[in-house]
């Protein structure tokens, strides 16, 4: 890596630096305003002296001293950057076309590597995030994509963090914001889910009918053993109907009661 190379500026370089420093002393105190730079708390400065990085460590925050005409510097922002991944057309493993977008949170942890090892670190990270999103989601089915967003985001984060390490980038978090599928696929999935729910409802209703029939069978056995209990059940039903609705009620009399009355009248 360029940031890891070592080497001096040579004899000619030191002569130029000495001349520049001499000019600073001659034009002092006017030149002091060109020599002192202020670096904010969240910034670091990568200083180049005659085209070479002055040290392997960035300078700042606070005041830094540079020599005009021989030194240049580049400011690097160390704050977390939010990179929005635009919607990507993805063909899943089960041949379903989807649109997926996301967001990547990253920060620069090595200002020297971010300046010396890549031209535009932010643009490169954004393009790499888009490519990685397409590659990872292309190996999954639609069901895996919809059910395992967190696992997919973690896999993308791991790949990005490993690929951008030599750029001085630390990927903090990756989130998949939205998954868009075609309208026809949405309707098919909705119909499938509705059919599954109806099948479950029919199974539950059938189980309820079976349990109710078993309970009625047991109740009929109990009532058959006690004829008086059947009469009491009739009277209880009549009381319940009379309390709810004040209307004419046709109440069926048991046949055995009519037979007993007929036998009494015949005997008399």
C-alpha cells in the first residue's frame, strides 16, 4: 500500500524545504498565517511534503504547522457517513424480479489510507455496496429475502467491512429498507395466504364439530339413563326461551307423558 511505503525526500528535497523555511522566517509575521492551519475535532489532516506523506499518522485536531510551497494537506472527515443504496433490480434464486434498496453507515478510521490508497473513497464505497447487495441477494430466494433481512444485512456488512479495510473504512451497519415485488406476484402471494388461512379455518371447524358430536353423544347417553332429567332439560329450555323473547312458544310434549295419561283415562 502507498500509505505503508517508507522513504525520504532526498537531498534536493531538503534543500527546497530549507529554502521554504528560510522564506517563512524572512516574511514573518505575515507568512505565519499561511503556516498555521486549524483542524476541527472530527477532522484529520494528511500532510504531503514534496508529494510524499509526511508521516504515517494524520495530524490534528487543533493547530498544525505546514511549510508553504513544499507542503500540502488534505482534510478527512471522520464522522459517520450515511450512504443510501438506490433501488437495485435483482433476480432472486427462484427467478423473481425484485427491487431492493438499503442504507450503509460507515466511517473513516485511517485518514492516511483513505487518501493514499483510493481516489474517491466515498464513491467507491457506494458502488461497492450496490454491487455487494446485488451479489448477495441474487443467491437467495424470495422467501429467504423477506424472512431473513437481518441475516442478509449482516452478511453484506461483513463483506463490505472486509473489502474496504485497506481503504481505511469501517462499516458500522447495513440496513435493507424496502423490498418491492411485482403487483402480480403480490396478488398471487395474497391468494396463497388466503387459501392457507381458509384451509386452517376449515380444519379448526371440523375439529370443533367432532368434539361437539362427542359431547352430544355423551349427553344423550346420560339423558337416556334418566328420563326425568330429560323432562327437566325441556323445562329449562322453555324458561330460557321465555326470558329472551315474549312470544308464542310451541313446546313438544314427550310421548311417554301422553301414554301415561292415556293409560289413566283408559283405566278410569
